[in-house]
């Protein structure tokens, strides 16, 4: 009687047990890329292609550097939607540096240029109405225009994170309940980044004497120089007199007066003010390094107060040092280039072109910056480990 050869590899029961163990661990760490890949491999061995596709797809979205998963997704894709997803994923770059290649083309790709032109005209008209507004009407127009633009910039970041590579449409104005919340995401990020600088500036302003205090200080009393005492002249002797006249005793010399300064001493700058100025410079640099990650954390996490969680933001910076350094260089480089372009447009001194041109450049620059932040998060989700909304 021939012996039965044991099957190669683990049995389906053993695979199922391993799969359950991985899923239990994955429930505690749902964004662990290695666990997602392991769950997909076990699902693939258990002949569950749809389940395996889901795990592999999520793992590749979290970590685009896992390029070896693309062939697996192609083999597992069945529906037209899945095949279209795989086609789009296969075209994506596999590193943050590679994803920056067409960042300047993004705002004008496809429908992007008409969207930006409409937005520039809207922004220009809103500013014109604001400039000619009276009282609260001008402030209201400015607030509504700024809030609407903030919603658009946040949509740019969100759609980039989600994998879209074209500019989104303008937000629905009926989302008015999000206006204040979205403005707060930008305002609070700026406040959190430069909070120490703001505190030091307030301290500096309060500590220095005001002009009225300086006027009340007593003036320096300067005594005029006193005339030096003159010696008494010697008497002239008369030849007809028998005896010469005794000279009058010379008056005793008055004690010399102490020299009086003729100029007030230069006022010394308070040490506290010097330290405050040094602190403003140092914390200003730190704030510039902190600002992009603070803004991104507010946008992705969905709360304007995330940026005040300093340990969370700093830990995120430390988790991605190289890519964040590249992001910082691009962020401030783009801001500088756009600022120079805006100055050039202003120097052109053409009223219509200046108004629309400045609005277009501002819109274009902010769109590129929010695209940059979205790409940074998309390519570093696994390292950041955020539980985004």
C-alpha cells in the first residue's frame, strides 16, 4: 500500500489561523503597511482575490515605494474600476522627489487653467468690492472671499492625498458651515508656529519706555563754566616815597570746581531687550521650519487645533527628516519665486493686468504649495502614522 505524501506548505486551516492573527494585530495598527501586505499575501493563498486586492491596494496607497505590489494588483484586478485604479497607480512616482517633477504643471493641467482664471477674476472682483466697501461691508466681503479661497486650497490638498492628479472644481458655496473652520486651519497654524515670537514682541513693546515716559525724565543740568579768579596786580612803587608800599596780600584761591559733563551719557540698552531680539530671531527660524508641518497636520487631521500639539508635530518632522527638508526647500523656494513675480507685476503698473495678474499669481502659488503638502503626506503616510479623518 502506497504511503500518502503530506501536502506541501501549510494547510488551509493553518493559513486561516495565521490570517486571523494578522487581522487581530491589524485592528490595533490599521496603517501598518507590513501587516497589510502580510494580510494580502495570506488572503491570496486562501484564494480570496477581492480581499487580497483590498489589502494590497491600501498598503500601496500608504507607502507608494512598495512598487512590487503593482504586478500583484494587476493580476488580482477583475472589475473595470479595479483595472482603472491599477493603471493610475502604476503611473504614480515611487518617491517624494520623483513626484515633484510636474508640480508646476499641476495647476494648469486639464481643466486647471480655466479654474484658475475664474478664480483670479473672482478674487480681483472681491478685492475691488472690498476696497470700495464702506465699514463692515468691505470687511464682510474680504472675510467671505478669504474663507472661500481657504476651502479651495484645502480641497487641493485633500484631493492630492486621495490620489487625484488634477485640480479640483471650486467648492460648493453651500458648504458655508465650513468657512470659519477652514480659515482657522491656516490662521491657527501661523499662530502656533510663531507663538513664541509674538510673546517676545509683546514683551519688547511693553518693556521699552514710551515717548511720554522719556519726556518726563529730568533733563541733565549743565552748569556754565565759571570764570577763573584773577590774581591782584602788584602795586607800582612811587620814587618820591621813602619806603615802598607793602603789597596787599593776595586773596586765597577758591577751590577748583569739579568738572561738569557737557553731554549726557549714552543710554544703555536693557539686557532683557537684547535677549528678546535674539529670541525673536531664533524662534522666527524655528517657526518657519514648523509652519508647513503645522498647516499640513491641521488640513489632514481636520482640526485647526492639531498644530498646537507640539510633540505630535515635532515627532512627525523627526519621522521624515530627509523628505521634510526637501519639502521645506521647495515650499519656501516657491513662495520666494511667486513673491518676486508679484513684485514684477506691480512694477508693470498696468491697472487691469496688475489686479488680475496678482490674483492669478497668488492663486497659482498657493495651489502649488498645497499640492506640495499633499504630495508630501501621500508619499510619507506610513512614516507619519497619522490617523487622519
